C-alpha cells in the first residue's frame, strides 16, 4: 500500500527568503507544484483568517507563508484568489490586520466572495450531506489549504481539517454549533466538509504555533517547522505526535481516518525532509486527555456538567468588549450581560451553555479559559 507522505521542513523565522526556500523544498518533496495545478486553472488559497489580529499573536496564517505559496503557485500560470470567512469581522479586515491583504494586493491575488452562501449536496458525506458553503469555493478548480498550528478548546487541535470550517460563511457557522453541540458530531461534520472542499494539498504554518488557550487567546510557541502533505489526517496526526498528543484523541483525526480521508497510523505515513525528532515538543501546552464530549439532556447532561470543561470569564482580564455575547450561538444567549450592565464582565448561564467554546475561541483579551471541574481533575482528566 502506498504510504501517505508528510514533508517536514525546518524554518526558524518568518524572514521571507528563508520561508520561500522552505516552501519550495516542501513542495518539491511532494513532487512539485505542477502536480497540483496548471496554467489557467482557478486556484483558491485558503489561509486561516480566524479574526483580525497582528501577525506576532500567531492567530492566523503568517503573511510570509501565504506569500511563498502564492508566488510559487502563481508561477504555474494559475489564476489565483484567496479567501476565508472569519468568525468575527470581514475577510478584508482580518487580512489587512494580519498582513495578508498587502501581500495579496502586491501579487495581484484577488479576495473573493466568502459571504454568499450556496447550498450544496455532498453525496459521500457521513454525518452531513448538505452544506452551505462560500460561493468562491464552488467557483474554483483547485483549493490549497494553508492552516495554522494551534490548540483548540472544542476540538483539542486546530489543523488541516478544521481549517475548512472557514468555507462556511459568517453566522452560518453558529448554526452548526447549535445543531452539533457534541464535539464528536461536530468533528464528523468537519470531516464531511473537508471531503467536499477537497483541498489538493496542505501547507501548515508551524514556524510559530499557538499553545494553551487557543485558537485565539493562547501563547505563541516557536516550533520552527512547515509541514506539507496531500493527506490532512496524516499531517494532523504527525503534528499530534510532535506535541505529545495521541492522534486518536483528536476527533477530526479519528473520524477522518474512519471516513477514508487519510491515515493516522504511524506505519502508513512516510516522513520526508528534516528529521522528525528535531521538532519534538513534549512540553507543548495542550490538554492531552481523551475528549469528554458534552451532551445536553438527562443523566448525560448531569454528568457532563461535572466532567466537561466550562468556559470561565476571568474578571480582571475582561475588557467588556462583548465579543463573547456577539458570537454565542445559543438562543437565548448563554453568555450575556444579565442585568444589562455592559460595564461589567458578562456572565455564563451554564444551564443553557452547549460547550461550543465559541466565546473562549474568539475572546480578544484571552479572558475566557476552560475551567476543568474538580471531579475531573481528581480523576486525572486534565493533563498538560
């Protein structure tokens, strides 16, 4: 059986000549950019643009990595565009703040429509066969996914598979959280969505990753690596092993393998490029315990409230910006200014909270963390 190849290339800074050389080498290890696109094809570059934050915060795909992929892809004669649907704000606003907009304008890479939703049918979907996706995805011949290496409160790890959730326009994302509050079911949806979008290959920015309270409120962590693969499951599983996480504990990896999207099995993955051992980071700050999904009813809800982490607002860090209230998908809101005082931190109503962690994911001040219940900590369920 042909093994899935994952290329690892050392890159110790975002100095552009170094990044360009690293991306060229990584793509060469996959057989060259010409394997994936040709002159005249419409190629969509899909970076991770979670929200408008400065590059040094390690929230989004770095503009130097985006530039290198765009320049190399553009040399094939392909017609390039880029896009993503941020969780808060506009594509242009997020791209401007992180530096991608300036690069795209310089290279003539156009920003495309990620606001217009089109309903599509995905025959091979297991959990989801219908999606609302950005029209720009349908208008492209080739999609190139450029994710960021980050932790994620809901799915543990945000990698290749999770990156395609940005193909769902704007507030439509909240509808999936309401419909699928269980992290396993949500991961199955992400796998189906990734299968529909079907990127040709993935380039993961791990030069500076994010650990801890990701995907926005965590801390930058130098990992000095760019990763390349056609197999998103193999790439994500390789990163999991790099940071000391059992790949089976990451739902998108587990269900991606079950769906035949790729492999997490070590013996079925061929590592190319620089030595894997040189990137090991055993003290990377991430929850390494098995996922404890939250179920919303009856006895399982009772137990879930005692085992599943809760989003918790740290009052002294809160700037009362209201982003958590804005992005909460629950109706009525599970985090709100109860009492109407918008000068004080909002509060959570855990009786209605679905544990989607959207509030934690997008808090600009890093003021919302996941609080592990005492019983779970006593059972050894929280290990870093």
